[in-house]
C-alpha cells in the first residue's frame, strides 16, 4: 500500500503538470477520471457529457501533453513509475 503522504505528493505533482501544460478546467476533470481508471463511457456518464465530448477532450489532453495513448498519460503525470526499476 502506498503511504497517504506519498499519494498526496503524487496528486499534487499531477495537478501541477495539468496546469503547466494548459489543460482547461474541464480537461483537468476528464484527465483525473482517466487517471482513476475510468473508461471513456464511464467518464462520459460520470461527467454528464456524451462520449463524443469525452473523445474531444481526450484529443485535446493528448495534444497538450504531447502524448498518443492512455498509458502515456499515466507516465506523463506519474513519471517516477516509468523509470526502470521503479
């Protein structure tokens, strides 16, 4: 289990990265749901928008972060886990 203090630091790091790359408040909401493991359909339902809207937001998130996949989203916001031996 990850200690609460470590989880807090990871969340703070992710939030700062979201702001640094210029995500809009709605894109931040969508990115948070993706990072919690929500599918596009679950994200749409939870956020009260269509799947098409979620896809549009995800395209913008990926473009702003310079990434191309959900797995890259995780390593972009939590790079410590992308390092060998982590």
